[in-house]
């Protein structure tokens, strides 16, 4: 009787192990897929950020320091912690371009690609560097670049996201077959 119980326990542990392997690999696929979705939402937020900058320039001809201060306090950009980092550096005496670049380089709270951050980094050369019309035009160009990145990210999310989820499950099933 005890021999049957031991065999039954072994089988139960094996089944439990298989379920855990499939669940773990499926979870990894889901996480990788969600990273693609997060990049899309971060790009959408970056576009809104530049559009808000345009609004502040167009209707308020707002100085750069005040603009960064307002944006850093905005709940809509709470995920972009580099804004408050830039403001802190400016209060410490850094010029806007240096503060913006340093804050953006130390920003790791998003899934923006290096190319996306590169577009945002050029803001350092735009704001406060020329007349309002030139700044507005340059911001519009950067919005267009981010929109192109967004289209690519959406395509990658739609294809890669499904691929990651499917591969996660399939690899888990494959590993489970080897465990049998």
C-alpha cells in the first residue's frame, strides 16, 4: 500500500511541477508582451508632453523654468520623473540644457527606447534657444518623430506581443513534455 502512495505522490509532484513550468513560462511571455504595451503608452505620454509644451509656448510664452515646474507637478506626467529631476538640477544652478539632458539620462522609469529618449533629449536644444515660433516648429517636428516611433511601437506590440505570449505558453508545454 505504501508503495502505491509513494508512486501517487511522485505523480502528483510531477504534475504540479509541469503546471508550474507552464505557468512560469507563460508569465514570462506575458511580461515581455506588457513591456511592448508600456512603450506604446510611454510614447503617447511623451507626445502629450511635447504638445503641452507647445501650448505653454503658444498661449503663455512661458519661460522654460516655469514650464518645467508646471509639467513636473502635473499628474498627467507623473510617470516622467525626469521632469522633477530637471527642475531640481535647475534650482541647483544648472542651465536648462544641461539639467534636461542629465535628468533624461538618469531616467529609467519607462520602456522608452534609446531612439525615443534621443528625440526627447533634443528638447534641450530647442527650449529657450530661439524665438517662440522656432521653438514651436521644432517641437512639432519632434512630435512627428515620436508619432513615427509610436506607429512602429504599435506594430511591434501587435505582432511581438502575440508572439511573446504564444512562445511563453509553447515553451512551457515543450518543457513539460520533456519532464514527462
